[in-house]
């Protein structure tokens, strides 16, 4: 079998992408604490809803939080893909969302998602 010269590169890129997708929960905690705690807590609703248990939860489903209609009526369930899209651009992902904060790099988003996943017991 003849190997094409780009296969090792493709394998390396795939492995890097998979590693980034897994995220670093420890670094994610640092990022979450520095960027998210102005509006969010793990266990208490504040300006934004509480985050413990967010991974695997349907968007807009905490009974005692006043979500925007867009989020409340969204069919989204939070996982790696949906959280990444949300953190990339909340208002583009769910029109009418009130959150305007964005996380610019895929690596930082992956780390924050890994932390939220860990804190959700997943």
C-alpha cells in the first residue's frame, strides 16, 4: 500500500483537533473564574443562570431563571458542539439571546467546556 505524503499531517491535525475538543478542565476553571463569574455562579442564578449541571441540560430549562424568549424556546441541549457555538457567538447561535460575551479562541472554548462538563458530573 502506498502512503500519500500528507497522511501523517492529516493524522497530526486530527489528533490535535481531538485533543483540543477534549479540553483542559483545570485551565478551563481558571478561564471560567476570570471571565464568567461576573455574571454566573456554579450554584446560584445571578445575571446569568447557574452553571453546575449545564452540560447535558436543555437550554432555558432552569425554572427559577428569567431567560430571554429565544433561549427559553430553544430546542438546544448543551454539549461540546452547542456550547462551542454558543461561546463563539451567543446571539448568532440563538437569536434574541441576551448574552453578548464571546470566547475568541477554540482552545479556550474547549477548556471552559471541559470545566463545565466536569462540574456537571459528566
